[in-house]
C-alpha cells in the first residue's frame, strides 16, 4: 500500500466530500479515502499495482474538482 495526500481545489460542502470519497473509494485498489474539507486535502491509501495515482487524480477531476 502507498499513501498520498492530494491538494484539491473546489470542495466546499458535505456533498463534495461524499462525491470524492464515493468515486475514489469505488476504484479497485483503493483501500481508504479521507477528505479534509477545511484544509482542501484528500488522503488516499492505495495499491499502486492495481490503480495508478493518475487514475485517482482523473477520478477527482471527473467529479469537477481540481487536483493541484
């Protein structure tokens, strides 16, 4: 497992948290997703042999948020 903390712009409410946690959490190979709305951070534990960091970032982008 690997851990990454991503800075994400555009999150403003509980719906944003649910959208990101739901979409990223549904990816095969992602073990844990925690969104810190106040800090604009998303922590992800994932298996890099199953899912790439680029796929995780694209999934967040697809929800309408910007990964910095």
